[in-house]
């Protein structure tokens, strides 16, 4: 559903350029270059650094009023030369901004002219159009991944153990690491695009988030299957599958018991192996936790806010738990959204959450939660007031179990004085004399 309010009070939406820059950061020896003013890159870099607790390696073209009016190609060439001079790079991702898009710049033409004039370039150039006046972070992420798939994927002889994983922007670095570990348990070799799991390791900020190696990307066309996580990654996943002539599997809502069961089934089908014993044990434990939490979750109401795919995944997860989703506020419109999903801001979230028991949203929602006296479960991006955001696992049986613990604790704390988690028919023994 589209928004009807003619203004934005407390913005929820993050620009496409941030999503594209983050996606390019998931490639080793790469640098995202924002085609805009220095301040635009500073804002994006600051936000990502506060979320990941690591400096984000985002560069910008120092454009001013004159260069913006005349096109700024000279400044772009200087920025490219400086980036390649400062560090060895394999890839530079050119990310447009509001100025370029409003002016109607021809990005493909710009790339051709830059490649003709560059002398002994060490890095490949990929450009992605990300107008900040439309869409949101997940749109920029998906566009960047689509361009990288187009650039790297080539038909090749299939490797019977290699699979391609395309995570959405709502997966954490720890999620990516967990996905890779899960695939290895089935004796599969995952190639992840983009791979942000390197953000878990402290590194020289100029070297970025490590990411997937260039050689691995060159071999992505030999994959025997493509797995995408999030509806916004569907186009890139299906494009890769078409190039490789292999099946594509897309998980619109990748969290929880049902989604993990389906993921395990697909990995077992691809590899020809049964699920590892550790996964079967983790599933049994998750079912036990679901049973234990049913009393707490029953009748609870939640309001959700974030990127469209994150909100959709959370709504599906809460539905699996038996929690009622009263409202879901998304940053920008996306295909297939319907009530209770609406495009809005944090003011809309506050109004919708007045009668709820919980808010699930990025940390910016804490002011609304405090005013309402409703607990906030921090999820999505950005989370700037907690240090564990990159390390949170949401994927798999273990991730679902962790999220149940967090939400159940918040709801139980809100229900002060209630008897929570006590077996039926049990009563405290009387004290002696």
C-alpha cells in the first residue's frame, strides 16, 4: 500500500546509494565511489560505520556547484586515479546520486569514456544507477548485485559442488557466515555475492570488509544452483540461474522454522546428502523453544518497521510464532505489499504501535518506543546503539532460537507480575513452620 501522508516526519527510508555502496563493499579489493558531493559520502560512511563498528571504505567525488553543472568527469577521473594509487584494487563501483540522476547523466556513456581515457587501469569499473529520490536501500543493493552478476557471470562447465548464494541486504555478516558454514556441512562450496562476513573481522579500513575474491566471482558461472535470500534479490538470482542454466531458489522470508526446513531440503537435494546430525539436533531444540514460548507469544501484538523485505520476513516470523502483526511500516513501495504493510515513517510507526506490546525496528525507533512505553526489539539497519549488530545470527534453526529468546524476554519483562514459563498445575511448595 502506498503512503497518503504528504510529508515525512521522522524518516525511515535510506537512500539507494547506501545500499549499492554496501553491496560493492562485499567484494574483495573493491571500493565504492559515490558520484556526488563529499558530504553525501560522509553521511553514508558515518551511518555504516556506526552500524558495523568498522570504518566503511566509501569514497566520493569531491563535486562542487561548477562541476555538478558541467558534468564533473574531470573530478571523477581524479577520484579514480587516487583510489587506484592509494591501494591495489580489482573493482571500483561507481554509484550515482541525486545530482547525477536529476541531471539525467548517461551512466553507460560515462563508463565508456572513462575506460577509453584511463591509462593502465588496475581495476574494473561497474556503474549502477541509484536515484536517491526514489526507492530505498534494498533497491540500491539489488541493482548493484544485478550489475555484478551481469559483469561476472559467464556460462562455464558446472562444478558439482559449487553453489551461488545471493544474500539480501537484511542479512547480517554473521548470517552470511552461518550460511557458508551450513553449505560446507553438505560438502558444497558456496560463492557469496556480496560477502559481508569479513565485516566481523577488524581490518585496515582501507582494505574494506574483505569480501568475495575476484577469482571466485569469475567462477560463479560454474555453479550448479543459485540461492537468493529476499524478494529484492530475485531478479539477480534468476538472471544468474539463466546464465548458468541451473535452477534458482529464492527465499522471500528466510527466517524461522519453515524457511530453514525448506533451505535444508534444497541443500540436501542439491548435494545428494542428508542433513547433518547437528542440524537435526538444532531443529529439535527450536521446536522445544517454540513450545516453551507459546504462552508468552499468545495474544501479543507487534508493530514492525524497516526495509520492505525485512518487514515481510519479520511479519512471517511473528506469524509462525503466533504473534499478531498489527502494523508494518516499510521504507518504500515494493511488489506484492498489502495490508498491514504501508509506506511510511517513524511517526506512522508510533501511531500504529500505540496498542502494541512490542516494536520491531531499527534503533532509530527508540524515541517512539520510549514515548509509548513499549519495548523495542532492534532489528534491520541501522542499529547504532548496540555493539552486536553485525554478529547477530537470524538465519537457520539457531538464529530463529536466538530471536525467540530475545523477543520472549522483552515481552515477559513487559508483562510484570504474570506467571510466565511455569508448567501448568505447578504451585510453589509451602514454607515449613
